[in-house]
């Protein structure tokens, strides 16, 4: 009998394995895919550098100079004088307080209302398209249109809001936007009606990614609707909650259009926000350096809030 051949296996060197892997990664096909990816990213990259990164760097540089709108060049070097001036101006802190007040008025309703409407719409078997259209349609309207609509609604004598106040037994006063105590509330109401559809769509998209089998199994086990929301919906939408909350805080801190068009910062300066102060300082007082310093301070505030939110929502690895 002929002996069966003995099969020997040559050991594979880790170095050769890594080398072959690197050669495979550098294959012409891989390089072609990489070039195609960069080619598709190029239009957005150019737009991002030209209209976001570039102006941001220019704003940071300008904040250290006495730059004027009517004089060419950067002007004389000011160092941190523009920052010190802004931090010592009472109207800057008033504008910062008004911005934070608007953020406090709008962020919780825009998150909670959008989530509730999304949950109710997601439970409907028919007609979801109508509610998606109804909630998102105001968001596509320009800010000027929204401001005109709600300014007319709040107008005493002819607006719908004073009429509703008279129906419920409240004596209409000078108007929602005419009082320093209620003007920011009126702007917040208009903003909530205008932008709640965007958060609604984000929540609805997240809800539709949750398998319905989880809800059906929970219902079979006797879970109530609130228990399903508490133990299924809320945990599985944690990333959507983080995204919506962060985007909404940033958007509220950058408020400008509604304030400028509905109240102009009044009555007095009760609704003047930071970006309106920046516009007045830069284009009315012709002091681009001081206006850039105020913009940088607002940017720092937004960055700090974003970092705090990111740290707060980071999973604890020690507990994993």
C-alpha cells in the first residue's frame, strides 16, 4: 500500500499578513473608490470652506482689530479691547439675557410637542401623510411671511389673538408685541408654530425605525400605552432626543429674523438678541471689530453648551 501523503501547513507570518492587507487596501480599485468619494464630497467641501470656515476665521481675526465698515483694511490692532468692551456693555448682557430667555421659552415646547405629535401620528394606520404635510408645511415658509402673519394675529382690534382673549374673558391690552413683558412670549409662540414640524419629522423618522413587533409583544404582556412609551419608545429614541435637543438649542441661540421683523428689538431693547446687537454694531455703528467680538462670544457660548450636552449624553464606560 502506498502511504497517504502528509499535508503540512506553512505558518503564515503576521508581517506578511499585514503587508498583504495593506497591498489589498492600496489596490487600484480601492484608490478609484477613494477618488470617487472625494470627488462627490468636493462640492460640499468647497461650499463649507468658502461660506463657513472662511468667514469664521475672518470673524475671529477681525475681532482683534478696530475694523470699520467704511475704511479699507483691518485697521489698528486692538487685542482683547473689543472683547472687554462687549463684556462691559449693559446692552450686550441684556441681549444675551433675551437670547437665553427665548431659548428657554422655545426649546422645551419644540421638543415635547414635536415628540407627542410624532407618537400620535405614528400610531395612526391611515392618513399619516396628511399630518406630516400639515405639521411640516409651515416650516417651508420664509421667516418674513411667518413674521407678517403673526404680527397681524397679535394686532389689537383686528387680530385673532385679542379676539380669543375677549372670548375667554381677558381684557385685551395694548397687544402681545407692545408690552416688554409679553413681546418675547409672542415671538416664541410664532417660532414654535413655525418650526415644530422639523422636529416632528425627525421624531417620526426615528419612531418608524422601531419594529412594531416590540409594541405588539409588550401589548400581549399587558403593558399600557404609557409603559410602552416609557420602556420602548424613549430608550430607543435616545439618539434622536440628543440630536433634536442640540439642534434646537443652537437654532434658538441664533435667533434673529423673527425678532428683527416682529418687534425690531423693542419695546425698548426688551427683545433685542445678540445677533441683532451684532448687526447694529457692525452695520449701523460701522464697527466690525466689536461686532465680530460679540459674535465670537456667542459662538463660545454655543460651543460650551454643545460640549456639555455631548459629555452629559456620553455612555459611561465604567458601567458597561
